[in-house]
C-alpha cells in the first residue's frame, strides 16, 4: 500500500487506463454511466454536463483528517434554535449553584429612604400653600459641635409632625434596636454605622407656635465634626438664621466657635438652644441653684466669643433668655421651652382652664404663686425669670436682692425646681403613687406605660408636661427674619450683580412671578449613587418642572461665558431627608431640590431663566452668587490609583462624583501623573475613600500614605534685582520680591479687599491700613494666584523710565506669568504665600509681535522665581489647632503625645461645673496622622479631640542649605526639617534638576554672583 504514494502523498500506482480496463470487466456501475455521455442517467434524466462534473461536492462526506477537539458531536445552540434567538452558554464549573446564570436586575441603594410618602400630621397641600407666603417661612440651619444633639432636635420635631408608626425605619427597630435613636436625618450608610452626621440634611416641616399659628420651617441639619465644616458653610449660605445647639455640660467647643464666627462675620442672626438639660439632673446631679449658674456660664461663654469675634458689635448678636432668643431643651426626651413659653404654661395653669386645674392645685402646694387671673401677664412674668431677680414667697414680690430667708432666684424657683421635682417623682415613686402624682398634674398614663423603663417613662411624662416645641417655634419666628427680610443681606454680601436691576429687585421682594434665580450650594446623590440632585434656594421666581434654564458655574462672568450650560428642570421636589415630595413649583424664598441640572455643577452654581427681561423689555445680563467661602483650607493629601490599571477611567469617574459630593474636596493630577485627593482630616478622608470605593467607582483602589500641602514664602528682600530676558532677546523684565506686611494675606483671603474693586478704593484701603503711599497703593496690579490669593504684584516702575502705554500692552501677560509662579513655587511646586513682587524695570520691543504672550508669560514667571529664590526662601506647613476634652487624669497624656509630634500645649483649664478639662494646643498637620488614635490609647478612650486647621507656620531650617546631610531611615534634625520636606516632596512629584537659583537667573548674572562668592557652585 505504501508503494502507491510518494513521500509527498502523490499517486505513483498503475496507469488509470489499465484501471478502466479492469473496471470494464466488472458490472456496469453508476459511475461508469456518468462517464459515458451517451448513456442515460440513473433516474432517467439527461446526463450531467462537463462543468457539473468538475464542481466540488461540499455536502458530501469528506475524507479529511479531523482532530478530536474539533469534532462536533452535537448541534450548537445557534444551529438548534436559529440565528434570531439569543443564546447564553455557561460552563457549570465557573460559578456556584446559588448564583443564577441570568441574575435579576438589582437596584442598589446606598442611603436610607422611605418606600413612599409617610403619614404626617399636617396636610402636604397646606405646606405647599404656605410656600406662597414668605412671611410665614423660615430658613434655618442647625449648627453646633459633635454630639451636642442637633440630629436629636430634628428627631424631636419629626416625632411631632410624623406618624412614627408609619415610618419604614421604625418598623425595623425591634428588640435592642428599639432603644436606638431615630436619627431621621442621618441617611448615609456611614452615618448609620459611625453614629455621627457626615452630610447636611434638609427637612421642611409645618409647626405651630404657642398662638396656634402655623409656620413653614425649612431646616438644615448640619454635621458637628470639625472635619465636615464644609457642609456647615454650604448650608449657612442658604439660610436666614442659625440655631446654635450647645451641650449644657461641654459648653462652647471647636465647631461651635467656627459656626459662631462664620455667622457673625456674615451678619447671620443667631439663636441659642441649650440642649441636654437632663445631664444637670441625672449625670452631674447639680442642685437647682448651681444648675442656674452653669446655664448662665454657657450663655456668657457664647456672648464672650461673639464679642471677641467682632469687638464693639457684639451687642447686636448677644443671646440671653430675657431677650427670648435662648431656649432650653432635652432633645433625647423630646421637650423644650423658652421663658415666654414656660410663663404661658403658668398663665394657662392659673387661668384655671380645663385639665390644668389639677396642675394648678398641685403647684399651689409647692409654694408657687397664685396670682389673680386678670393680673397675670405671661410676657411681664417671663422678663422676671432670668438674672439677679429673686422671688420672696412670703411677700409674693420680685426684688433685686434676696430679702427673705426663703427667697430664691426666680428662674430657680419657677423653672428649675418644678423640673427637678418632676424628674425626682417620676424616677423614685412606685407606679401607683406616681399615677396619683401625675394625675394631680393633669398627666394621664396607661398602667403599662407606668411600668416602663426610666428613660421611656420620663419621655412620656415630659412629653405631656411640656407639650410640643411651640416655644422653640416662637423663638425662631421672632428672632430669625423671613426670606423677604433676609434676602437683602444675601444680595449685599454674596450677589455679584447690580442692585438696581429687575432681577435684583425680584430677589429683594421674593417675587414668585419675577425672573427665576436659584442659588445652588449642595449636591445630593441619588439612592443608587449614579446621579445627583441639586439643592438650593429659590431667590426669585418659581422653579417648575420642564422649565428651560441656564446653569452658571463659579467661573462664569460677562467676559467669559464658557462656564454656562443650558438645561431643563426635569423634577422639582421639597427635600425631606429620607423622602422627597414632588411639587408643581417652588416659589421664591424656599428651599428646593432640582433634578436634571447637575451635570455641569461641581460645587455651587446659580441657575437663571433662559432669558432675563429688564423693566424696559430689554434683556438683562446674568450674574452669579459668589462661591461658598469655607472656614479653612484642605491640607490633608493622599494619592490614589486603581489596583487594575485598566479601571483608571472608572476611578476618574468616581473622583468626579466625589468632587461633587463633598464641598471642600479637591482632586488634581500632579506632574508625576499621580491622582491626588485633598481633604480636611483623617475622618473626612476616610469617608471620601469609602464613598469612592463603595458608592461611586465601586472598585478597589490603592491609597498612598497621607502627606500634607505645603506653601513657599520668603523672609527677606531679594539680594539683587533679578531680571529675565525673553527667548527672542528683545524684552527684559526686572523684579524684586519682599515679604508682605502681617495681616494683608488674611484681609485678601477673607475678602476685606478685592482687586476687582475700583482702584481708588483699593488704594485707600492699603494707604489707610498699611501705610502705603498713594502711588504704590494705586499701582497694585493683581493678587495671586487668583483674585483672592495671598500674594501681590505691584508695578514699581517710574513713568520717566518706562512708557506707560507700552507697559499696559503687556500687563495681562505679566499678570499671567505672576499667577503661574504663585501657583507653583520654585522649591517644590507648592503655592507661594505672603510675597509681594515689585516690577522695577521693563524693557520692551517696539513691535507688538515681538512682545506677545508667548514671550512675556514664561519670562515673567522666571523673573518671579529668581527674585523669590534670592530673598531667603522658606517652606511653610499647615498647623492644626488641637482641642481635647476629657477628665483631669487625661491631660498629662496629651502633653506626652503632643511632645512626640512637634506639638505643644497652649492652655488647659477645667470646665466649670463639670469634672472635665479642656486643653488646647498646636500640632503640625504632617505629624498629626494617627494622633487621635494614639491619644485614645493613652487615655483609655476617655478623651475626645478635635483637629482643625489653624494657620500656616514656617518650617525650621533653610530648604536651600546644601550642607545639610540627610541620612536614609533616620529622622531629620530640627534645622534640617525644611530641606528634608523639600527633597522628599520633589522626589514624590518626580521633579528633576538641582534645586538652585541658577536655573532661573541669566547666565551672566550667575557668573558674576559666583565670582563674588554669593552663589556656590552647587547652588547655581
């Protein structure tokens, strides 16, 4: 058989003609009939043509060799079901049986939400009607320190307006969960897990005052942790007043001080709510007389800080119970009162109406006054319930001094002692005795309620004794202006447009029929974290679904309309934290939640109608509200990157959403390519990274060790006049750098002076406050790196030396080069701070094409760098202000921990009336990583600490000193700290080259300086 084929598989057997002879001897076959053209076909048809014989039969059997893995024993799914049917094939060994092959669509929810609109004790249609009357609307922010009870106050108001049995959240609290607080405005998953507020939460409620008149109160519950002060600043921009919540035991703390300062400087009216009154009775066990002094100390503490913030103007913001702008509350047990509301309780009692007869009979036995019905004036009575006013029970008179032996302060006698007795009877008496006592006060409880635990029983008793929070509503209504009254303050402080336009007049009058203007300061993500809703305040007009609007970003101006997008309002809601109420429109003066306009909004925005029409029918220009001014800067920095490099676009999308969600977060890309996230502190960054991993990007990321921002500054004047020549050798700029006077940087950053103000106004400010001469003060060209940057560019040239007209042609280019230099300094590309650059001489080409921006801008930057490096450059680092609250035995631990981290203690003092100590100190941000955990370990968890950005401080040492030797794995000495930070920062950023002034000076200047010994070889 092998002899019939050669090694290539070709036929080498016998001749085919011989084979045909052999075949003729056999019976005629069908194949032989086909070979004979004249022979008929098998089926009687015509014989096949020659071309048909030459075609290959594809459908017939093949003798080709088929590998085992290529053999097909069964038809494929596509062959079986046809090409129009989508088929999915899943191997059985790639996933478990518990996981379905075709999984159902899951809608992920990352926040707590109600399934529908819960039942409320007011009509929602009535609430939407109240929006039409700005005089009955109040926009309020609840502010205060961590765990001082802001969210509990909201729970107290939610319990009064909502049917708690209908809430989905209350149905899930069974067993031990029933004792947990409601925390209705904590909707973020982190807020539920950590037990603190992370985001500001809006809530609109219809509440009644003591007169029974309904008011629409738009609340914003803000976080209390200092790391989330950006949420507080964004919320305070939208409101007309704040309710300052202070724990009666802890008093004024760090976040309280920040909120007071921000409110006072913004001319924002403020009322005080002293919370957790039960701690005086149950925890501190203070006698009523001592409790009065504790309350008085808290009030005076607030007033002292107000006066220190605005010396001489503190009286306008002063809080006092006798003025009616201080309320007392125990939000955990659901009661609150003010002196007028407590006086009205007495008026109702001694008026002898209804159920209060028994209460009057009981309190008369407790030496309480029994004034005649006609002579009892609750307003006059409330004025005598605070301060050094004593009640003499025998003569039944009020005096300034205690005349009788049994005389006591009126507040102690009429307010504190009844509350103390109420608590004492409720907690000490048996159910049967308590039933009789409560019946004498008109309080009726079921037998099962009388056998409740102490906290629930106190809540029930106090709830009936004090009633709803009508006193709090009256205080807010009287001392916080309505939107119509508060709009003037907002426009004067934050609106960038003219006040005589029709748009401004519509905002001043809260005109629902005026041109639409909405100020947006906050973005809330949807439940699935895939999109955002925009939250703001309607300043003018009415926001309606389907309306076409223009979204003006923070960088919008009439000269640059790039930051403007046209959009359509898809939805309009009233925000209620856990649910949203869809409405057909929200008129001016109210808070609103908008859908469909968030794509172009990053932090804040101004939404205006598609066309603004003036009084003459002409189209008016659109202006924006200023961006939100925050309490401090973001100085805590980490770098992030995806574990899987292919998921980089996914991470970038998550970073964009993070930037929208957190007001003070900053994301940027360094020169080295790393993606940097800047925040306020460790807890803040932990929440940001959690949201990035779980909510927005939904992927795992790698996070670098935390570092901090730095700034670059100088301590001396430039040693020489530093000049730079343009690349075409036709222009020459000469600059000198010197430190700014103390206070100028703070004034610029706080907005006291603005470079966009008229030249005469800016010149007068610097001349009056800092002694600038008239010529210098009117030649300030720019602040840098932006309009509120802490650096100054000054034109110090003389008209006799430089042609002013020619200089004006390159003014913008020089300003851009200055801004570039101020944004990225020469030491390690960190921002420059507290430096004044003076232009002393300019030589310009006569032809305009030779002095274009491409020539001037980089040259101006290089001149700024050289002048900076010749003026004693230094590195600045951010410093945290540290406030610790804890027992006396924890104070020494703070001293120990701070000393290890280059920190020091400024003061320590006991908190009056408590066993707690308050200690204040300073610690560099770069040494604060892990500080809070370290302190808790040293104090066994007894101390709490707040770290908030305090100021910028110069790092010890000269960053240009090349004699410093930095050894690896060894901490740098004190005087080598600056050099160490600069070298490591440059290495991390991937900055090459030698750190020296020679890179920016002209070559001939470098050679002359080397000759005189001013520059060493390496420094060049």
